[in-house]
């Protein structure tokens, strides 16, 4: 959430983007720590995190037009993995505690970032996959793609970013479905467990 608040002031300068990149690595580390406490395989999360850091470092010192695509794909996979791990963690318990409620919020954020990175990979692979009224021909910024992702996942649909290619539209439809299913299956289960806990006391 802090990244969402800070990024608009960072995306316009190279130094700000570098600071945000470092912040992204911090988020990656925190997500990896959470994944370690889940039932999923820890080593897979570690491999993905190391791969992201390595590719980012290589791109910093030896820029290559293919590296941003690879970085976005691996980051998307990592955040989907972390999302799945947190959902598995929440589904283990039959009592809703404060921990599960915070996990529900964290999972929503991780899922939004996962799809935003998928959108970034799509945009980097096929430039012009997403359009907007302001600068319709230019590449979409990370903040624009994250804005689209959060709007889709929350099902509010209040985004001026539009998918214009088949792949982009497929990703948008998948995220819309994921948002509805997350609310219907995971959040509603936590609400039910919370109400059952109150009835027992």
C-alpha cells in the first residue's frame, strides 16, 4: 500500500525509480518471508526471488530490451505463487483470527501486483496492448497498469486504461474472474468463520 502511495512521486525521475526498485525488492523479501510460513514449497519462492533480483541487477548494469519482459514475467509468477501460498495458509484454519484478516488484505495486494506485472509483460511483448485517452500511443506506465489491475480486481471497473489486443483482453478477463472468485470463495469464507466465532462466544 505504501508503494501505491509513493510511486506517483517516484516514476518521473530515474533516482525515484531506483528508490522504488529498491522498495520493490523489500516487498519481495517480505512476501518471501510470508511464503515461508505457508504450506507451499519454500525453495520455489526463493528461486523465483533470486531470479528476479539477478535479472534486475543484470538489467541495471547491462540493459537489454528483452530483460524487462523476463523480469515482468518472473515477478508475475512470483506474486501469483505468493498469492496461492497465502490463500492455502488462510484455508488451513477453521477459526478466523486477526492474522487471517490481514492475510486477506495482503493477498488482494499481491494478486493485484501479479496481474500488473502480467500486464507489463504483455505491454512489453506487444507494444500498444493497452490504450488510454491521455497519450494513447505511448507505452503504459507501471502505475497505470497497477491502477487497471486494482480496478479490475475490486470489480469497480473505474479505469481509463483499455485492453486493445487479444492477449491483453484475455488477461483482463482472467483478472476480473479472479477478483470475483477471491471475494466469493476466500473473503466470504473468512466472514463466515468470523460470524461463527462470535456465535460460539
